[in-house]
C-alpha cells in the first residue's frame, strides 16, 4: 500500500512537470550570495567567477531553481576584438549558469531569452554576450544553440587527462577538488573541446564580427560533441542537477556599475 502511494505521488509529480511550462518562469535579480550558493551546488566546477557583476535568479513556483551570472571576460582585451568597434563596456560574458531538474522543459532557453531582454532594457550600452561551453564536462552548447547564439570557435582543451587507475578521463577541476593536481599533470592528456558562442543583443553588430560563424554541423564533424569526457551525439541531453532554494528578488544593479 505504501509503495502504491509512493508510486502515485511520483506519477503526480511527473504529471505536474508535464503540465508546467517554461512560460511560468520568473527571472529576476538576486544577491551575489544567493547566486553563488546555488552555482556552487549545481555547477560542475562547484566554483563561481569572482568578477561576476549581474546575478539573475530563475524562479519556479516561487523557489529559486536556477541562476545566471554575468561579468567582464577574463581575457577582455582579446575577446573585445571579436566584434569591430565594440566599446570597452559594450559586451559581457555569461560566465556561469546552472539549472535544477525541477524546471520545466526548455526552461534554459526561456531563461536566457528573458535575461537578454533585461540586459537590453536596463543596460543598453551592452551590444553582445559571449559564453563558452566546456565540451569536456557540460556538453557542446545545446542551450546556446536553442537560444539564438552563433558558434564562433571550437578549440581543443587540455582539461582532460586519463586516470591510469580507472582508465577513465578526469577533469582538471575534479583533480583540484581531490587535491591531486600535481599527480594529475603527469597523466596522459586526452582530447576535449571548448566551444565559444556569441549572442547579439544589437543585431547590427553581427555585421562587425571579425571571425567566421561556424555551422553547428562542425561540432559533430570535429567530434567535439562531448559530455564529461565522453563523445556524444548532437542530440545528447545536457545533465542538470537538483536543488531546493529560496532567495529574495533584488533590484537590478545600476547601469554605472555594469562594465564601466
């Protein structure tokens, strides 16, 4: 009887997920503290980027179930050259993003779409957004492709090495957490990829792109479609972690505090 009840509860929960829609999401500013807590729990790196300036929470049923963090690129001098005539504060990087399994289907692309509209409205000096997909850990950028980003680079990453004890790939971040970084550097490297995506808030800036736009078919052609070091098809699902969260909505940071 108890097992039957549990089965019914699970079916009811799954039914609610099916009926739920990504349109039910709310995206709003949250504190850096709330965003960092969720990112550390859900993101594969368990780390945040310290220079993030804009923190957006993704709410579902009044609970914080996702977060996106934006800030200046670490290699800002190099990245700004991707688009001619870009002002120093004219672009921003989506440097961390994590979502809960409790969110409805297509929530990631919906959340990004809302985030871009918020940036366009409140920070009109920002013309484009850059982000990276770590093919060695979190997939090849399915979310970015579904959200209107263009692919501008696929490069080999040295973040993966083969653990001789298990004969399986390990990521440099995992080695750091296990405190075996010195040993990790002696292991045999294996091929992994990093993919760079751009989103043009100001569509006219796309004409000033200084690098070619790569067809998405290039990912499969290069064997860059990966998840946690394992080659996957382009249709592989991107894994998402689970969390239960509470957070307070915050006002958006002032324009003068974003990339000035």
